[in-house]
């Protein structure tokens, strides 16, 4: 006999748990089917948590070896790589228990099944040979690394973020395919821990969706630390030889052969939808298998929703959780809440960090918005000057007719901490003049926002400290 539920959630990550918690609040009978990563999904198991732990570990090594202060002579660090990875694993286990597994006892209306779910029709899924029917179904199966069709790759051992972070023996060298945020974060952290790293990017620059001033600035600092970045580099073939991975790469019409002890693939993400049987439910998918949804998170099938990395929206853990809650409200409370990511803040956790919110110049141009940009180098920000670390800049983009802030891009150590002020300024229509007149504490990085706002009309180089 088919078992009946108000809601069936396929997946066990952040979007799924947010949906389950909201459904429990509404006293909806809910089935969660998890058949991929352990409960908690990408973020806690193989994504955000392990990567940020390792980034901080690598940063501590960097600081122990480099100091800009004349009176501080760094002595270096003794790195026990295996111990770092083991501590990472313990943290992941603790976070998975605290933020996911321990919550299950309080979700009285939730049933959790381990197994692979496949649609039988738009209201029915099969799991482990049993059928389950739901009034509404939420697809929350997440995404995984997209594996490109490179000649020889299927016969060559390679790693992804799912497997690299669990290696307890430190790689001697890494050849990372892909210059997006995942590839760059991995490249810098392993380089800082003592692994020789080469990044190969087919496009003409890393983080290619960003403007050249951002990518050039980041590339300069990563290269200065020793990360070998090859852009405009198309990999033609990979193979394993004498315990090394080798790659034929074409750069500007010239062929090169690169080699490393390990190959890492970081060429974007694809949705985990291949074996869901979406055709049986009539659900439409797009590029790389992502489920197409409208602004209410509905698929083309009225009772089926898609939330988190599996859909076409920005793939962040905080958007996934937001979507899980929103979808349940729309599905069962008659709500019509639209997801709006026009002022979504985002971060790349390199050092310096790259962060942004709203439009950049090219996006404003494409939308026909009259714009003006102002760039404040950190060499003019007192906090950065005093810290002897002036890497990066703060760029504000305003509507040149209304003076309202419409976007920002930041390259700065801990620059992500500025994004919420800027996000709220854009959302609530705060003008650049108002930002410039607001009191920002002296010797904070946030003061750089004030200076960048002031620089639309003043030359801050000719101003005294704290001048308004």
C-alpha cells in the first residue's frame, strides 16, 4: 500500500531541512528521502564548513611565515597535515550532529528515509521498492561537480571538493582545472599549506563573470603568493604516467605539458537530477540538469517545487535555506512569496576576499541604468594603512541620476563584512550622499565605504583623517 504524506522532500541538505522545519511548524506530515551525501548535504559535509576550516588553518600558516612589521620576525609553522584534516573531520561530524541530526528529535511530523527516490508520477515516488504519495513534493537534491568531457579524464584518477578535503596525506602538487571560486579557494589554501598548485582556466581570466579590475587584482595577489595561474588554457588531454598526472594544454596557440601529483576538477556544478525520473513527473530541466522554477519556486508541474542548488537560482547555503522555508509557505499557506536576489550579497573566501552585492558596471549598462563608479584603494583607508595591508579596493556603483547605490564590488581582507551595510543601502534606496554623511568608526574597514562614497565628489587624498 502507498504511504500518504502532505509533503515529500527529496534530499537531505540545507534546503531540505529548512523545508522540513517549516512543515513541522505547520504540522504537516512530511517524508524526507536522502540518498546522496550524509544528512546535512554539501555545505556541512564537503563544502562550506570543511573549506572554511581549511582556509583559516592555511591562513594561520601564512601569518606565521610573513609579517609586514619590522619588529615582528615570523618563525614559520610546523604543519601536521594529517592532524589538520582529522580536526576538520571532527568539526564536520560535530556540526552535522548539532545542526542537523540533533534536530530530528524535535521534528515530530517528519519521517526520514535513507535511499534513492525516483518519481513514478507527479505525486508518487518510489524508495527502496516502496511507493510514497505526497500532496506536494519538493526536489532538494543539490548539485555536484560538473565533469567536463576531457580526453582521457575517465581513465585518470581525479579529485573534487567531495574527495580532496578528506585526503590525510598532503598532496605534493595539485593541477586544478577551473578558475571559479571553488578552484581558487582550494588553490590558495593548499598553496599556503605547502602544496605546489597550478590553476588552469580555459577563459581569459579567473572569476570570469566579474569585471577585469576585480579579477586582475585577485590574480595579482594569488600569483604573488606562488599560485601558478594559467588562463586562456584549454586542456586537450590528461593521463597518468609514472605516478604523476599529466595534461596537454594549449595556451595562446602553443602546446604545453603540465604535471602534478594530483588532478582536481573544479569546473562548475551540475544538478543531481539524472536518476530522479523527472520525465515521469513531467518536470522540465535546463542546462546541466538544473530544474526550471518560477519566482515562487514552482516547477512547470504545479504541485512540485525545486529548492536549493538543484534549481537555477544562486547556489548558496543561505539561499537554499531561504528557499526551503519559502516554498513550503507558498505550497501550503496560499502565500505568494517571490524569491528576490537582486541585492544578494556573495563572497569568495580567498585572501583578499572578493565580495559583491547588486549590479556591476556591465550589468548596469545592459539594463540601461545610468551609472557612475568610484574605486577606493585600500591604500587610502586608515585601517588598512595601520595594518600594513593595503591589498585591494572598495568599489561603489551609483545611479548617476538618483545618487542611489545600485552595486558594490570589494577586494579586501575580510571585505565580506562590508556587504550587509551595502546590501541594506541598496534595498532601502539609501543614497551615496547619505552613506558619505553617516558616522563610520575610525580605523574600521567599514570607514572605507564612507570614503568610497565621499570620493564621488571629493578627493579623499587631500582630506585629513576622519574629515567629513
